[in-house]
C-alpha cells in the first residue's frame, strides 16, 4: 500500500519543487517551448506572405501589416504584461499568454480577408506580449547569476532551431493550405500552457506598488503605430500623402510625450529608473539597434528568393536556414563565454561580424549562386548568436528580482520596436521608384518571368537597404562597448576561504 501511495505521489505531475536544484532546467524547458513557438510562427508566416497575397487578395500595405500588427501589439503591450506579471505572478501571465496565442491562431486560420487576418494578428500579439515579457524573467528567477549566460544561450539556441524549422515548415504547410500556417500553432500553444501550469512555480515576490499606466500605454500605442504606418506607407504611396504626414506628426508629438509621462508617473509602464544602471542602459540601446539592423533581413530575403530568384516556398525556406544554423552554433558557446569573461567584447564583436556579412550581401544579384547567400546568412547568424545571449544575460543580471518582469518587458519592447521600425524603413527603401506592377509580381512570388533589367531597381534598392542595416549594426557595436567592463559572473559569488591561524 505504501509503495502504491509513493507511486501516486511520484507520477501525479511532472517537475520538481521550487527549491530543488534541478528546478531551473524545468523552468528553462517551459520558456524554451515558448521561444520555439514564437520563432516557428514567425518563420512559417514570413515564407507564406506571397501565398497570402494571392489567396486573400491583400494590398501590399496590408501584407506588410500582417507582420507589423502582431509586432506592434506585442511590443506596446509587453511592458504592461511585464507589469501585470510583477503584480500578480509570472506563472499565471506566462500560461495565459500561451492560451491567448493559441485561440488567436485558430481564429487567424479562418480569416476571410486581409483586414480580418490583421485583427487576429493583433490578438496573437497580446498573447505574445505575455510570453515575451515573462520568458527572460522566469529564467532569471530560476538560475543562479553565474549560469545565466548559459541559460539565455540555450533559449537563443532553441529560437535558432525554430528559425531553422519555421521557413521549411512554412513551405510545407503553404503547399497544403495557408490556413495551416496558423492552425499549426494551436496544439503547440496549448501544450505550452499545460506544461507551464504543471512545472512552473512562483519564485519572485509580487511588487508592492500597485497600478497600471494606462495613459502611457495609450500614448505609446498611438505614437509607435503612427511612426510605423507613416514610414511603411510613405515608400509605397509617397511622402506627401496626408496619412503619411499625419502618422509621422503623431509620432513626433506622442513618443516624446510618452517619455515625459513615464518620468512623472507613480506606477509607470516603463520604469526609467532601471536605466540608471550603465550596464542596463547600454545593453538596452544595443538590443534596440540589434532589432533595427537584423529583423528586416528575413523579410527581404523571402522576396529575394521567391520573387527575384523565382523559388517555390519550400526551396526559399531551405535557403533561409543558414542564418538560424549560425545562431544555433554560436548562441550556447557565446553564453558560456560570457559567464566566464563578460559580455562587453563579445556583444560588440557579434555586431561587427553581422555588419560585415550584411555588407557582403550587397554583392547578390538575381542570378547569384546559392553558396553566396548561404555564407552571408550563416555569418549573420553567427554574429546574432554572439550578441543575443550575452547581451540578454547582462541586462537581466543587473536588476532586482521583483523588477525582472518590467526589465524583461523593457528589453523586449526596445528590441521589438527596433524590429518594427526596421521592417517599415526597409520596405520604404525597397519599394521606392520600383514600378508597382513589378513590385506586385515580386511580393506575390510571380517574378520568375521578369528580366534582370526589370528587376534591377528592386535589387539596387535591396543593396541600399543592406548597406543601411550594415551601418546600423556597426553603430550597435559602438553602443555595446559603452557598457562598463565587468568581472565574469562566477566572480560575483566568491567562495569564502577560512582565515589562517586563530
């Protein structure tokens, strides 16, 4: 009877107690599943964009906003999500994020128009905000500081796996039907919710300061949306378009007003005091520039492969995998190195490697051999892995436990804001002075019949965009070097040595 009772207790639920030495790995398994979901979703959707345009009859601007709507929603709400998790518990917020993301993915697969799909993507972004805001905080709660780089490197490595699988899986799913690009997320998201509910524990004390910053959230939503809408529409419709001018004016007024509101607020959405740490401030600036210099790259290459080179979705997905493979190799190694030697030099070097690869990409033409794009994408992945995990570990290791939710939210907000602006800005560069009939064929994957002469304006604009991204990455390297020199994480917890003598 005692044996039976022991068996019941042992197999009642997976996981270990919060104080167990192996709890950190259970927590990491859950956050890695969230990271896998986010990156697979991103990769599958990007590769499906040309098919979505053909199936739903979207405009070019709507097609871009299928991506941007999710990113803006998750970006502007990630700080609110982080604040709510600090107030009410990270486990609840993380599990809830999985559930909302899954339900929104189900709805997105039933969308009958571009506008309806964008609406469901906004709901997806709400769920994504709770996942993004809590992933790094849960890992930081569970791991000792001297192992934080390894943990963040593991999460980044899992993200790289998702980036490898996403485009290839997207090509396969699109071959069945574009609906499955979204429906595939449903079982994965529900599995994540169940796993988190079973294995996670609340380790951090809730923040005693109550309240939400609704005015700050509203001002940031409108300001960032105006900026991104103005930039993305300006390249297509012209910079003298009234909606473009209105969006940019709204951004110019409201984004500075957001900083003023946060500075004076009692319970601000973005706690500006966390930026008093030179380490956190420099690493945050580098994270913003990293998003600005990198995220648009997959967006550009989907249309380069499917448009300019005429590849089918599966082939294009396979051609995108070298960047993720590079991240997969470098991320865990970079995390281990940062734990022992610090993040300053490694993060800057990662940015410089990526800048070199981005500059080399400007040699690509419609008929360029595959090995060239493979090598340059692989180098960008190596640089990204060298930067991401050390930079994240450095940021999260500087804040007290009860503020990690808001700190993780700030990190994600800044990086995603850079990513959103990156897509809008690169789109504006790429679409400038390219005939709309040529753009339509490129963005719908029907450009295989176009001559090199007709593709020349698009390729020239792509090269310009890549030079801008390379220069931005170099700026990120400089910002990374502004952080203070610091000892390896293990040195922060010295072992006491008994004194000699009596």
